[in-house]
């Protein structure tokens, strides 16, 4: 019997216990309800719901997605129903689920992040927060906070003071020194970190002779970014002591294992879900199969296996 259980907030009671290390990433799985008829969501380690703001947003005008070689560019702009509707309509469903759900929050100011955290504190059905300081597709907030260690720490500290929930901070790969930002949010009270969010990119329509996305640029995700994401996870896992959830182009058991061996305690499946909604559950099965073949009884035995001094 293979043990896949992990804890993303071991320093906080009661922690953030996952039955397995396979999560689904914000913005790629809706609120979980959209996939309930396609996937056994209760098998997942955790669900991170789509990015949530204080008030509803319609997002950016289209075109706002484009397929690229081995990936996808998006400039959705945090389209969502807003915090009040999420608490009223979604949390009431999540509290009946066994799978933990984290709410990804994004604010325009430090105070707004803190207020959202305060309103979500002790809401039944909400297992934790993922603090989005890395979205590249909004004019204010998002990546602006995540590019600077000082600003990242300020947001993290404000959220930490406003809630008793486990706090995961989602980092941008577009910062000048990602490990420094990771260290700053750890010192400010983050329980865990998720990285990476999307890399900035663009696509030019050669017939119109202009960028195709309405916003000009967008976030690149998918297998194209995997080697860069893996490298950042590897570096950050050597820079902090708190758990890390790795993501960026994970499509199968092989790529999930790479991130776990790079030090990630958990992984998040994102863009791959669009092509195959079953990707996350297939990875769960694949991890069990691989560990059994390797005669390894606990997934924790391979976490960080590729880090210096561990191999």
C-alpha cells in the first residue's frame, strides 16, 4: 500500500492535509463544479479555484486565448463572479466535498488582499488561500506585487494577520530574483508557496500585422515552459523551508515526478486539463504504479530526491 499523503502547512494547526500531492491549478478547473461530471473530483489532492477578486469581473475583451506550439497564451484578466457570490454559491457546495478547496485571491491593494482573507476566514468549505501575486494579465495588482520581495512580503504579512487559514503564495517567474521573493514571503508568514505562474509572451497575427491578443501580451503555459518552471522550483526548494507546490507544463506522471524530485511537496496540473480533463487522476494512478514498481512505500521518500546531497 503506497502512502501518497502530504501536508502543505505542517507548521499550522490543523495543517493542510492532502490525500495525494496532485492538485489542479487556479484558472484551469473553474470552481471544480464544472468538471464534476467528467472527473471524480474527490480523488484529487486539492482544488484551487479560479482567481477571485473582491467584486465580479468580466475579464479582458477577446481574443484572449491562443494555442501556441507546446502551450497556450491567455489574457483572461481574472474573469470571475466576485467574492460575495463565491462564498454564497460555491463554498456551500465545497463544504460537502471531501477534497480540500483553496480560494485563489487577487487584490488591487494590500488592504484588499487582507479584506478578502478576512471575509474568507472560517468560511465552511474553504480549506486555505492561494494568494495570487503573479497574474500578468491585469492592469493593477497581480504581478506588480510579486515582482518585488518587499511588496510580496507586505501582501503576505497582511493576509497572514487577517486569517487563520493556511496561506499559499503563488509566485511569478517574471521576477528578477524568484528565490529572493520566495524567502520574503516565507519570512512574512506564508505556510507554503506555489510556482510558477505563467511566463509573459505574445503572438503576432501576420495578416493583421499586430499582436493577436487584445491585451497585446499574455501568460504562456503548457509543456513549453516546463524546463524553466522546473529549474525555478529546484532553486526555490533550496532557498526556503516551507513546502512548495510546483507547476508549469505538467502533463503526465513523468513530469510530475520531475517536480517532486526537484523538491516540490505537491504539484498542480493546469493547461493539460483543457486537452484531457482526466490528466490529474491519471497522474495519481501513475504515481502509485511507479512507486510500487520502485518498491517505495511513501511518496515523501522521493520528494527532493534530486536536490544536492539527496541524490
